[in-house]
């Protein structure tokens, strides 16, 4: 009969626990790195791929139009350099209180509209 010393058995268990902690730690580091590296993709886009955003003339509504198509009646393209790309970005929040009139001028929308 073979006798196993309890001291040797405990060190084997401890070694297994250390290995398990190392694997869990590595998994946590990988998950954190993945979250940091994909942070930009977590922002919700204003329009899907192959579309561009348009603004209602005289209002704060918006829509998405397929690339290559004209904006429908009552809508216009956003002024160059002032196009919202992601929900809550600088231009998305700006256009909640501003609009473009029928002549293409930017105007502030009265509160409550």
C-alpha cells in the first residue's frame, strides 16, 4: 500500500488553485482589453451602413436615406461639417435645438417645438 503524505497533497491542491486563479486573471485581462479596444464601436450610429442622415426643414426631426438617393421632400442634408454620426455626439445634441430653414439658414428652434 502506498502512503501519500498530507503535506504533499496540500501543495498539489494549492498549485491547482494558483493555476485556476492565473487562468481567471488572464481571462479578466483579455475581457478588459477587448472592452477598451472596441469602445468606439459601442456608440450607436445615427444611420446604418450605406445611409446618410437628413434633417427636416424647419424642425428637429431626422431620417436616414440610402446613399445615392436624394433626400425626400421636407428634408435636407445637414450642413457640411455639422453632420451627426453617433447618438448624443456634439452635432446630434446641437440639432435637437437647431434646424435649417427653407433657405438653408441655420436657426434656433423655439423651446417646446
